[in-house]
């Protein structure tokens, strides 16, 4: 038998996310979690997509009391994405890679290797 239990419950209200992103509360109709990114010392970061008038991607740091949501990379890095060491690694359709951690600007990473120029990276979700 497998026993499952809920250890922690986190709630970030839509008005809070709208305020942090400087969007109209009326236009934000929802928020869909894409990835839960564990952090070594504390609650996880959530990579999510807002729903409504101006949809965007956000990182929500559940350890922050004041402003837990920040805008994440733009849509060009969402050909594939995965959680990596406290942030999100995003791939675009031309093989460029970027890493975005909460509290820092996204930074592009250079991928080197003899096959890089002759093939496209295949993202794994």
C-alpha cells in the first residue's frame, strides 16, 4: 500500500500576480503551473503561464512574502523547457538555450560540440 500525504500548501492569489506583473486584475483569468522547481533551502519556485488578456510566463517564488511573481522568458524560449538547479532552462526552435532563475535576468547559454552546427537540438519536456 502507498500512503500519500500533503506536506505543504501554497496559495498565491491572482490579484497578487496581476499586481506584481502590473497587469489589470480583471484581465487575468487564471494561472497554469508548468513546472515546480525545487530549491535547496526553501519552498519551490513555480514556472507558470498566466491566462487572460495579456498571457505571459512567470516565475513565482513561494518563499517571497512581498512580490512573489516576476515575468519569465518570452515565448521564444518555450520550444522546450525543464527545471534545473533553482531555475528554468528554456530552449528555442533554433537551438538557443537560456536559463532563468528567480531574481535574475534570463541569460543565454552557449552550447558547444561538434554536432551543434549540423543539427537542431531536440528539446525534452
